[in-house]
C-alpha cells in the first residue's frame, strides 16, 4: 500500500523537467549552503538551511497560475517568517508541546523577548556609533539572502526556463563567500559540475516539449546521450575550476578594495558586526578576577588550583570605600550567562564608550544603596573595572559591555587607578519574597534559564528535592534553600578539574563532594535554572575587612565566584553558596520560610549519598510506540487474514486467487464466471510453463487446488447450502507461495524482454 502511494505521488507531482532537475537544484543549493556553514561566520549560521524550504515552496508556486508579484510576495513573507522562527527559536521542543498551551506560550514569549532584546541591543550600538559583537542581525541577513538565492534559482529554472540566471547569482554568492571565508575549492568545483548538468537537463526538457508540440518523433536514447555528454563537459569544467584560482587576483582586488569608500564601508561593517567571522564565543585573556571565557567554557577561578602559597598571597589590588562596606559583599568584575556543560562562557555583546563621570544607563531598582570607591590595581596591567555591586559611574572613560539593550556584563578601562560609584542590593528578605517569576522580563528568563542537554537528570531531581516549590513557596526561599544546602559540602583547593567527559556540576555534587568556589557557584546556578529561576555566575574578588587606614587589601587567594539570582524590581541579588565563605549580608538574612504543612525541613539539608547512575529516561510518548506497532500489525494481519468463517473464508480465498491472477497478466473481467476464470487461468499457466524460467515450478500441481477454490466459490455463490470454507482456504494456502514465485518470474521475464527489444532498436 505504501509503495503504491509513493508511486502515485511520484507520477502525480513529477514536474515537466523531471525529478532529476529537482534533485540537481537541491544538490546545488546544498553545496552553496555547505560552503557558507564551513566558514562559520556566526554561531547561528545554520539558519541558511531554512532556505531549502524556500526552494521547495518556490518550486510549488512556479507550477501554479500566479503572477510574479503575488508569488514573490508570498515567498518573501515566508522567508521573513521562517528566518525569524529559526533564529528566535520560536518552535517549542516536543516535551513543551506535550505539556500544553501554557508552557508553549511561555516558551514563545521568552524566546521572542530575547530575540527582540538582542536585535535592539545591536541597533542601539549602531545608532550610537558603538561596536557590537551581536551576531543575530548578521545571521538574519545571511538567512534571508540564502532564502532569496534559493527561491530565485527555483524561479528562474522552473518558471522562466533560464536556469543560468539563478545559477549565476548562486555562483556569485559562492565566490564572495569563498574569497572572504578562505575555504577549500571542492564545493566550487562540485557546484560548477552540477550546474552544467542542470542546465543540460532543463534544456533537454524544453526540447522535448517543443518536439512534442510539433509532433516530432525522437529516440529515448537521446536523453542518455545528453547526460553522458553533459557529464563530460562537467568534468572539463571541474578541471578548469581547479586551474582558475592559480590566476593572481591581487591587482584587481587592490583596484577595488583600496578605494576610500570601500575602506569606510569595511570600518562601519567591522564596528556593527564585530562578532562576525568568530563563530565561537569571545575568547578573552585570563587575568586575576576571572575575566575569561572560551567557546567550550571554563571555570573562571581554576587558576587558584595548584598555585604555590606565596603566589596566592600576592596583592592584586587595594581599595577604599567611602563610609565603609555595607557588609559582606564582592568586588564584581564580570558575569557569565552561558553554561556549556564544561564551564562558563560569554555570549555576544555590544560595546558602548562612556565618558568620564557619565552615568551608566542601568535600570533603576528598589532596595539599592550607592557606594563610592577608589581602586588601585597592583598586579600587572588590568583593564577590568571592579566595583562593589553594579557600577554607575567612573572618573575616566570606560568601555561598557552589554548583552542586549540594558543587561551589563562587564566594564573595561585603561590605567591601574580609578574611582567609581556603584549600587548594591540591600532589600530585606520579606520584600524579595514578594517578587514572582511571572513579572521577570522575557529576555532575562530566556537568557538565564537556558541549560545544555548534557546536564544529568539527577542534578535536576536533587534541586527539586532540596528546594521543593511545594515547600518553599517563593523564588527567594528556593534560592536560599539551595545556598544553605550547598554550604554543607567541604571547601578545598586540593581538588582536580573534572575528568574528560564528566559534567562539572554533576561531578561535584555526586562524586567529588568537595571543591572550591567555581563548583559551588556553578552548582547553585545550574540547580536554580533547573527550577526556573533566572540565575548566572559572577566572578571577581571577595571584599576584605578594611585596615586601620580604611584600605582593603585584596590578594589573589581572594579571587572568587558566586551566584546571582534575578528578582523583579530588585535586580540581581548575590548569593554565597561556598562553604567557609561568609554569607552576603548586604541585605537582611532572615530565616527562610517554608510551607506550614512541612515543619521538619532541617533534615532536608544534607549532601546526598553517591547514587548509582540512573539510566536515561525515554520520553513517555515512546512508550506508546510498541502499542501502535502492535495495533498496526494486528490490523495488517486482519486485512491479509480475515477470520475464516463458513461464509467469508471461501470468498477471501477466491479473491486472493483473482489478485494473484492479475499479477500474472491474466484479465479478470467482472462478467467472467468462476468456470471461465478457471479455464483462462489454466491456459495462462500452460503458456507460462513453456518459458525457461517457469518450467521448473511444476505448475500442473497447482490445477487441483485451483479447481477446489473455484468450485467452492461457485457453490457458495449459487447454492443455498452453507458449506465449510476450510477446503478452499487450505487449497489457497498450498498454492499461494508457488503463485507468488510465479508472479516474480513473470515480472523478471518482462524486464528481460524489454531489455532485448531496446537493444534491437
């Protein structure tokens, strides 16, 4: 049945140019897209593959009676929609779809908010004359250009009958991508060969149409000759494609690229798309304080491991805070938003230059106090500007790095001495308990609740056990429960980095069960994200008690990382999950609140024993697959083997015999009686037995059982007597295997005969 449907669809939807032309244009487009993804212009470069959908859509529209304006309006609209859907990731995963409309709506709202935030951040940087490493806009343009190229290739081939126009546009894109991307020549050579074949196939289809309209007869072997000759031409073009790059293009490129207008355009492009051609996330140099990030991710404080004591006691900076520190706080240098499964990394940022004494455009939050501080860096040269909490203003020009429009990640400047004003959250816990997740901006939720699939399920299960939302009713109490739980793990710098293939957080929680700040902070952020709390990791230094002169002395050993949780209206609040480090006291640390129905919560705060690795859980929907297969198999068996009663078993056997006779090219008209059918089938079998292939099947043994089936059916149809169907069914079962083999022999004989006829012609 399935084969029949496929065969019908193959014939029904076959274009006039043939399926070979469709295969060739799909292959050509795939070659171009493959070369683009080879360069890795941006991390979102896979969006270009959505253009294959555009090509298929254009192929359909070219066969419809639509004007070019209507068709292209539809194609452009779908291009914008599909490119946006792909980049914004508005398509929910399967588990979200199964969960219902509310999770789907939340997924769409968050990802759409993040997309707009990234797009808006890039636009702000460009309009202000700044620099942006945001890649979403470049990826959007790349995806839309790929869509239009694929659409035009299909349009020019199947509607305009001029494939070279679309192929030239694709070839130009291939050349530009190869020139600036510095990729290998294999895709270009393959493109040229496939393009030559496509042009030949489409041209021959036009000739066939012309010959048919004029009634001109022609041999089908012309098609084969055309393909052979086209393949030869394609091979020649492939050879030329390897020789052409040996020509020196430097003189021509200098004439074009050395023009002032080109230099100006390149400079503007470099500022607006500073993240292009760096597909991996920004790689920063490591300096004390944790200003580092790589593609694979790393633990920002791992430089503390294995260092000699004298180096760890090295003074890195001194600081003075006007009025003194408001409690236990951190000198904040950077925040990380992407957890890769091996460590932390930075997403794309935009850079804004802020003049001296200019206030940074940070959102205003409640429960904040302002602090004035002066910092002197003493360990080499540093560009990172450390502040207590969020920076508001500097006494020198600085470069501020933003994620999106108003999410600051870090600040850089020149020189080792600077003064700054910052703000830090001091909101009491009863106010933080009033904050709810529903009011968190969608961009914040999307960016800071994302986790890689490599996180083992037992990490999420542990988070739900420690900070059960049924027990801890507010996000703040859930965060405090995680903080309190993690502080029970022993602190140690005498640990190694996670082994290859091990997930760091899972390794820390269940195997190592001791570690340093990176482990604690990462575990809290990952567990909080698993609960749906927007969380991130921050790195810098732990603030130290001031001396008699009011100066804090910060050493390398004070390098630290901690967790930050976002609360609506109050911004990012620091949490200290690392054992032996004092809990942040910038805000009220009153006891956490639990549901009144759960009084004994103390016992829940104990590190878990090292459990056995739990096998991966299959999605629930897969449990229904065996059931569906069983039902489908039963239905198929019932169709092929209906219940054999006295009334329908004979009919079933006779109709199976009719079906097999048709496969033997035996006509079975409706006017034919069972006796006439039997005689005609005997004659057909005797004729087939004369062939060399069917001679060995001993067809004469089939006759008695065929007589039994037809006689039983005749009696059933024309007699009032109800007979047992067993003889007819048994007879059919004895002959069906040999008849099936005979049908295969018949098909094979026909194929041989057609081959001989074609050879003689």
